[in-house]
C-alpha cells in the first residue's frame, strides 16, 4: 500500500485519467473530490460491498439461474 501525506488543495493523479483532490481535512475526516471518466465506477467501500453481495445473491437464486439458462438456450437456437 502506498501511503501519502497531502494537504487541502493538493492532488493525487492515478494513471492518465483519474484525479483525486483533497478538499478538506478536519480531525479524523478527510473530504476528497474525484474526477474520473464516466466509464470508471467510483463507490464508497460499504456501497461496493453491498453491490457485490446483491450480485452474488442474485446468481444463487434458482429462478434467476433458470432464466439465464433459458436465455442462453434460446440464443443457441437462434
């Protein structure tokens, strides 16, 4: 893990297209701004974990799996 110290107004650049700006730092909280291309998703960790969990649950639902299998079979016949 790379650990950096930044002050308000300073930036981090990731690759050629992602820019993170430190907007404010108060005590234990840091407010950041993120500029990234629209095709790159940016989530808070807790939201990302909920999305992963929901996706895993939807794949484990027999009804959903059955629908996917029926779709794949219909595509093979076409």
